């Protein structure tokens, strides 16, 4: 009885939702004339915020925002010249992430911080991942966020008026009423066809890594801009801290990104087509082998990090083909990369922000497979003007305050092109260092405890160096280079795959003082470096990781199969003893 | 009494519901924030609240004629603590620490159930019942246990013998002992006597009270005082230098320490240890300005061994900034977080 009642309630609920849905779509049908694209509805302009709100917002702005967005909101604060993308210039009223039709002002109502009805409030709450704009939730109260937006929209947006009925209109995407199409195989497949049909791939690249037409795109202010890499949904500006939610992609695709070459596709695609595309784009985002989304760290809004890169044991030869079963079944590790901003020349904008590492080993060698997204394949056209061992090279770092002319954003894609490269650094005499002491992450600490650096460059070279300090030139290790090998290196549709083989070390014919000994079952401190040649990366201008550990997984020892059985048997005996004792006691006998 | 106990019981029931929500990921575990620096006190407070709640709950259930046997009370309470530690506490604590707390609370639970002879008897009654297997159900249970226990224990031991890789735990000293003096750009600064030359009033005289009166307000948002805007064109002395310090901060430091000085900058996610959070009352609020001066000038590379100089990406800022610029950045950091620097007196 109880069951059938709850079943009935459930059905009623579903029916109720159905009615609402039908009503919603009927409503949009009724409105649909030529000017309103499918899935949108006419909205009302919100009234301007009260004067007190604006005044209070000024105080918030000059405490928190002015440092990037500047005194006049022109996106030219002190930080601007070293950021890419540059902070938003508010003056023109151009905002990227909106539910309103292309070109229109975003939704903002100082009295309504309702999710789904207030674009600017949501941007402030969730930040713009992949840029320097943080989430302000938990830092500013709801009230303060509304106040500062009141100030920005009325005082700093200068070319447009949020309540001007003559020139402004609001056509709002009914995102909450539209029912997503389930992400079935057919839907994803249809989406894959549509992104070619709609020419998405021209900018976003054949595999969606943002590598198509990557050099020529400019935003409204003339700065270079990159198409999004669909494989890193946590970097989507509009991900609203919920990167695997297909609705965010649907919204961006429907409304476009104002101020950038990304148009709205609302006029030339149906709602259903848009869901297919959104499903396809969402399906490309990196996932675990099981198909589950990567766990996202709520403190950083990036995938969670595990600092152990474990290497699997292989009997016999390690396969050279990255598509070999042993490689495809191998778990990969996400290695986060930050700019090298410790020593000059500092890399304030690193275009490589993560690499994926897999590793296998046998009795002689250990192989590392690095895969990372790089929109541009960069190979220096001429011989580099410095020796490979040189560390203090003549690459200048960005001046702090140059105005737009000399800013990093302007210089993008105008750098001299050097080689793409990747390197791994391991401690040489790590066994002599009492844990957790290690040589310094940046090219080692001194001659006593040097590091072993193996560097691959896109010109096809693989070199081994000894590093003895951040500003000391590398020492070349000629004999070692004969023992290391590139198994595979390929740039394909915005992704590098590089496989490097190196000896396990500490064999009789190798020099323990120079080479890292990869010992099974031990944690070997490892750091990764990456260079993007089109970003002008060379020498210390590069991306760096934190300290990771390489761990050669020992094969399961035979004892692991024997002892548990013995222990289980012991437990059975113990049980017998307890039971006999108890029953004897009850019968009045004592042992 | 009964009414009071019902209220207490309500707390207990709510606690269980909340935890269940957190385990099923319906309620995010940071709904009620654990305040940095006060986390242990807060956890102890919450747990004692729950203990009271559960006392009430068992009392109310008892008066309603549905008492929970002592045996199940003990097991339920212990598993509650384990689940609480795993799912409530955010950021998560490592397994080894949880295991320690788990053992301690197990001992506590045992002390509770064996407080007197009668309690202990009540506690072991269900175990004895199963050992004796007087009823059919108990017999089934006994056979179940007889088979399950060896399998489980065997499985656990296999699991612990299979090689695994867990990141080694490394404990670092966050505020290492400073040296007596530090040499920056050719000049020696004694940490005990050095003062920030830009902590001055409008007339240009060193004035701690003046600067303390003009820092941002504590409380949500940490906003500036209405009449102390460093971006004011007429700002003089302290406030003018705060702005200059802020400019340097936002050209150099925010990449790691973040736009809100909370250690969550653009590059922060890639680094370990994570950049210092200046809004935490445990960082710059605990330190003298001269200590910060030494840390900024020498960076990670200048840390003593217990501070993990090899892992820190903190630049030795003397390579990038002048002495004046360093002092101005310090001024800005205290202004923006609303903390007073510690002084020697």
C-alpha cells in the first residue's frame, strides 16, 4: 500500500514536470518570430541599482578590483600588462559569459542574486576559470558582490546604458526550461558531425584542442586570443565551477562569447542540434579510464593531483607504439604545470598548464610517455643562438608596466619561435639524502647534490645534462646520451606524444655519481619542465611542476598469496578454540 | 526533562542526517566552514554536541519503548566518529591520522561500555548469544561469521601485502627561525630593529598608530575604510605607499598568492607546498614586518633546511625588487588583510 502510494506520487510529480515542460515549449513557440532564435524569450531590462548600492560598490571596487581592472575600468590596472588574457575592459559593456543573445548586455539586476537570472553575479561568484579572475564567493558577501556590480555597470560601463530601452534589448536563453538531450552514443556522434558542418573545427581544431587557426584570432581590442581546448573543460571561462555540466557548453554555444571571434550559433542551429554539439564537446573533456569525470579540487577548480607517478612492470620489451595495449591500459597521471616565476626570465603566461605522464619499466629500462596539449607545433627555423647547455640565455622577461603596446597580450604570437621541449629532472644521489631532503626543484642545488636532467626538443634531439644550480650552465654527459632513446615523438592535432627510454641505472657500466638510479619500490623525486616554442619559451622561461615521485611498482610478491591463506586458516583454528571453550564453560567444564 | 531531552535528541538526529547527506554528496562538506586555525576546537565542539545529541536520542527512544541495545550503541557511535572524520572534515585528513583518531575513540568507547560490571555484561550479551546459538537465527549468524571472518581477515592481509604507492608524508616548518640579520642589496638589516620606512603618516614620520587606523576593516570582504582610499589622488604617506606596494604585488606576487592574498593565484594549483595564505590568522598576522622582509628578500632558496628550500618556488625577491619595493609590498599585504604586524614590545 505504502509502496503504491509513493509510486503514484512519483508519477504525479513526473506528470507535473511534463506539463510545465510542454507549457514552456508552447510558450516559446508562441513567441517565436523571425527575430527570436529558438530557445530564447524576450526579457525585460532590469531597473538601475539604487545610488547607495553604487556608492557602496565603489568601496568594494577600490579595495579588490582596481588592481587588475584599473581606475577607469579600462582593464589596465597594475597587473594587466603581465596577464593574458588581459583583465576585462568594462567601458564598452562587452561581457563574455551571458544568457542573453549575442551582442546584448548580460543579465544584471542588483536586487536579484538568483542563479540563472543574473549573469554578472554568477561570474563574480564563480570566477572565470583559466584566467586570473578568481571566485569571489566566500570573500565578498552576496550584498557586496551586488554592490560592486552596481558600480561597474553604471559608472565603468561608459558606452552603453543597462536601462536604455531605445538601444538595448534582452533576449534570454531559457536554459533552465530546455530539457537536455541525453548524451547517448548517437547524440555524441551527431554532434561530432555537426562541429564539422558548423565549422567549429576551423578554430577549435580537428580534435578540439584549440589548435585550428590559432595564430590569427583577435578580440575586439586587437589582442591575440586562443580558441578553447575542449579537452580541458575546467578551463572553460563559463564553466561556473561545474565543468562537466553540458548546460554550460550549450549556453556558450547558443549565446556566443561577446568581444571574441566566437559567434552565437542560435540563428543557424536548432535547439536539438545545439544539445548534440554540447554533448559531443562535453564528451571530449578528459575523464578517467572508467568514463567518470576527473575529480575536481574545489580549492583550485582543477583536477585533483596525486604526486606519485607509478611505473608498471613489463616482462620483456617495452612496446614502442603508444596505442599498444600495455600503454592504453596503463593509468596516467595528471601533472599540473605553473609558470617558472622564480628566476629571470620569468614566465608569467605559461601556455602549457598540464601534462599527462605514463610509465612502464622492465629489467633494463624505464620508459616515460608524456602527452600534453600544445596548440602550436614549434620547431626553431634556425640554429638557436646559444649552446644547449647554456642556462643564462638572452631571453628578456616582460617589463611590469609597458602599456598595451608592450604587454604580454600584445606580444602573443609575435615571439621568436624556439623549440617545443619537455624535460624531466631527477635527483642523482637521492639515496644519500635523508628524506625528505632533495636537490632544489630548479636545476639542483650544488655540485655535491646535482640533478640528472633529460631533455627532449622538437628538433628531434634528446640530451642529458647534469644540473648543479639554477644559474649554472649544465654539464653535458656524453656517455649517457648513448643509453637514452626517443621511442616516439609526434605532434598531432594539438597534442604532443613523446616517449623517452632511459636505463634504470646503477648497473656496473654506469656511473652512479651522474645518473639517477631508478630503484624498485622507492620514491624517486622527479620534476617536469615544459617549453612552448611559440610562447618564446627557452632556457628558464618555461613551465614547471612541483616535486612528484617516480615509483616503480614492485611485482606482487609470492608471499602476498601465501600468508593471507595461512592467516585465514589460523583464524578458523581460533574460532574453533573459542567455540569449544564457550560450550565447555556452559556445560560447567573448565579447561 | 523530557522536553529538554527531545530537543537534544533533535540535534543528534540532525547530526546523523547531515553526515548522511555529506557521505552521499548531497550536502557539500564545506557547508559549515571549518575556520582555519580553529579547526581542532571546532571539531571537538561539534563532536561533543553530537555526543549530547546521541545521549538525548537514546533517552527519548528509551522512553518511547524502543531502546537501542548497548552493543549497537557502541558500534554506531564508533562508526559515526570514523565517518565524521572521513566525510565532514575538509580539507581531508590522511588515512594514517584518521586511523590514530579511530583507535583513540575505540579505546574511549570500550572504556564507556565497560565502565561497570552491569554495562559490560549488557555490552557482551549479543556476542554471547551468537556464540551460544540458542535460536535458529543466531545459529545462522554464527555460521555466517565463522565463514566470513577468515575470508575478511585473509582479504585484509592480502590487501596490505600487495605493493601500493602512497605519497610519502613530509612535514614542513612553516615559520622557521629567522636569522639575527640579513644582507640585502649590500646592506645589513638587523631583524630586531628594522622598521618599515614607509609606515609613515602624512607628515612622513614613522607612525604605527596612523597606519593601523587606515588599514582595511576586519569582517567579511575586508573592505577599506570609507575615507582611506589608497587610490585617492591626494593620498599621502602611508596610503600612497600602500598603493605603490599594491602595484608591485599585482605585477609580481598575485600569480601565486592570489588576487585576494589567500594563496589561490593563477599558478598556485601546480605547486606543493601551496603558496602562503596571508588572510589566514596563522601567517603574517603572527609575524614581525622584519621577518616578512627576510622571507621576501631571500625566498625559498634562503630557507633553513626544515623549511624545505628545495621545494619552494618562492623567488628570492632581491633578484627582482629593490629594498624599497619589498617594504612597500609588506605594507600593502598588511593593509589588504587588515592585520597589524607584530611588534617586538
